[in-house]
C-alpha cells in the first residue's frame, strides 16, 4: 500500500483530497503547517487568511477531518521558515517597488520543500505528497518528464501558482481534486461527512493586512510621466502597477500607477493607455516541459493569476532571462509578479517579471 502525506489546511479542498485518497486505498497521513507567528495583521471585516489569527480554527478543522477519516495528523511548526522565506521576501519586494506573489514562493519553498523535509526528519515515511490544489499532473513517457496541467475547473485552476515546482517535486505530487469542479468537491465533502462543505475559502494576506508594511510607511511624491509633482502618497508599499484608487489626487481623467521608483520613493501615474505594454523581461525561469529554452517559442502567457492569457513569443536572452513579446498589449505588466507560459492545458514554465519593455 502506497503511503501519502496530505497537506491539510482545514479547508474543503484538502479535506476532500484526503478523503479521495483514503477511498482509493492509500495509507493517508495528514500534515498541517503552523506558520503564524502571532503578529497583528487582521483587518476588520475580512475573512481570515492562510496566515493570521484564524490558524487555530483551521488546525482544529483539519484535526476533526483527520479523526472522521481515521488517519493521524501531524502539526509541523514552520513559523521560522515562513518568516524568512515568505514574509521577509513579501516585505522586501514591496519596499523595493515590486509586487510579490507569496503563494508561489510558499508552494516551492515551504509546502513542497521545508514541510516535506521536516516530515521526513520526524520519521514520517511516505511515497507521495498530496494537496488540495486545482491542477493536474501527467507523466509524458516520450519526454520522460512530469507535466503540470490546468485543472478541469478552469475557474479554480491554480497551475499558475505551481509553475515553479521542480521535476522531483512534481514526481511525488498528487492533486486529487484537480479533475473535479469546485461544486463537485463541496458535494463530496458533504457525502464524506466532513463538515467543511460550506466553509468559506481563506484569503491570502495582502499589503494592507501586514503590520510591518503599514507601520513603516514613508510618504513620497506622486509624479506624472514628465516628472511634475501632483501630490503625495502614503508609502510605495501600498501601490502596484495599474492601480487606480488610493492616490488622493483629483484629475480630469482617471489616473493609474504606471511606475514605482523605490530610490526616490516616488509613484508615477498616467492615463490608462500608459499602463499597457506588449513586452517584458523575466528572470528566475523554471521550465517544466523541457530542461531549458534554447530557441524562441510561441505560447500563451499569463502575467497575473486573474489575467487573461495572451499570445506571445518567448525568446531566450543571455544570463538566463527571457524576452516576452505579446501579440496584443497587456494591462499592468508588473515587476515581481510571475509570468507563466502555457501551450494548451500544459504549463511550459514561467518566471519572475523584472521589467516591462524589451531586453
């Protein structure tokens, strides 16, 4: 019997993932990350996120689901690792005028790395690691590679957040709910009697939630593209490319953030047309469909999780970077965010956006 450890968040997706694997005959062992360090980050009126005061409630839900399904659950303390690998990165990126994606960082470095290492060090033996992500994995016999594919439920697809996984990580990963629609997963939670079928989805923490960001605000100038001072902002960490609200400036036409200059602590604004661009340069590439990009390829590229994919050509550059040229202009190409490349339902690879424009 194959052994699988399941990353349990206390939510409906990971709970059903565990139930499905149990039903399929796997020996299931649950693991839950403890990551919150007790910092005050909650914003009144918001649902709790994956990082914050709701952690104890989520752990209790995971423990209850494990009892119902009859498998052990281990709580793995990763507060130190989460602080250094995710929170510190998150803050550094915002203070550098970039917009981070903590979920991608967490998946690669914590869920599929530190969590598994700590589980092994504690004596937990396993063959596979499963999560409640909406994505699919397929082994291509001809290429001898594991491929990451979009979920059946395209509205919930999370392959964008998983593009940075290595072949070794994909090779031991299972995504049991990736072939189901979200409403099917909720119905299965009820059928299994897990009591989480109506639980709201958690929210990821954002810049407005985290006290080291709000407590370190440094005002600076809001400039137009010619350098004229239009007003004062409350801190570059509260802004991202394409943002329209929160600048406190009255103008005849709506103003959008078109650039962030961390050295001058300045926000540059312009018209909506100024936010569009048709090329970018990305670094820190991870390729899934092949080892390395050696010549230009045509793909569909996504520059944010909720952004529609655009036709593009990806060309390798020196130093391990790539140039991405879109057929049509894209709104808000944002340094720090991920650009992920697709061919059909397959994730080719992806990287971190360094800058809008050419190489």
